[in-house]
């Protein structure tokens, strides 16, 4: 880019940031005049000013970062209380993710040595390093955010920081071992009305519901399912714990 064009680009970026900040402040003051608490007013202003997809992607990145730090410092599982029963699932995909991480690391080194153009070299290096971090953070979020069986028999199904589905105990009709190799996208509803939460292309437990449960998919699309098929490292233990907690909660 010619050096004479840099001031115009910087001015345009400053004007854009100033306008966005002013809009956010105006929305915040309007919500405060309506009587909202400062935190609620800020959340409402962000909802008004920032597109939903940008908010969701930003929340995903923050959750990935906090999960990565939690994994590094061994802070224990997230969202698991003393009486809850965690259901790990990350080991089923660890070999695949570490293999992809190795390939990304080799690609990063290779492209850093092969690309001669400084701007392209810097952009590619940033993207490759972020890709390595994303794979490691995704695995970390799956480790520290397991599925959770609540003390009341409820079930919380998660996939790292990307998905969180809560199923009340009263809607669980049955649970059984069911090993399958489904197809489709993440948390997609298949032709039978069941949501598939596979790990490495495999599910091991099926939960049938008395009535549908609504949830939000990874990128914000709403969905509804009458059954959930998910993967557990120890499916027999997960089924036994879910039946025990369910009978305890119903009693």
C-alpha cells in the first residue's frame, strides 16, 4: 500500500471505531434512563449495537480462552457441583485433534520457510498460529466442560465451549447404550428427530425424551429434538449414573 494512503486508512478506522463507540454509549444511556441496572443496560446496548453472529463468535472465543487457561492451570471441570456426576468424552477425539495439531504445526513451519513476501508471510503465520491455538483450546474446552448429570437427574450435554444443551429430569423417558456411527453436522437433528452429539464420528448413549427440548446450535440456529445421542468415554457408567440420579430425583 502506498505510504500516502496510510493516513486515510487510519482516519477511516478511527472514524469507524468512534462512531461505534458513540452508538454504544447512546444506547447505554437510553437503557439507563429506562431504569435498567448498569450491567443490564450495557448488555442491552451491546445486543442493540452488535450483530448476533458477532456476539456469538466473540463469546465462543472468550469461552475457548477461559477453558484453555482452566486446562493449563488444572482448575477442574467447569459447571460441575459437588453432587453432580461428570461424564467425560474428550478422550475419544484426543488422538485426532493432536494429529491435526501436529499437521498444523508442520504447515506453520513449512510456510514460514517457503513464503518470501513479508505481508503474506505475516498474515499466513498469524492464521497458522491461531489455527494451532484453536485446536488446542477446543480440546481443552472439551476436557474441562464434560457432560453433567445433576443431582436432581437433569442432564447437561456439551461440546466444549461451542454447545450447551440442558435437559430437565422430568423430560427424560429412557436412557440406554446405543453405539452408532452417525453422519451430519454438529448437533444436527436427524430424520428420526434425534440430535447427534458425536465425538470422532461415534455416539454411545441414547436418551429418549417425553417431549421435545429446544436448544441453540453452534452458530445460533435454534433446533428441537425428542432424543439425544451422545458420546461418553465410559457409556455404561454414564447410563447407570443417569438412571440412578433420575430415580433419586423422581422420588
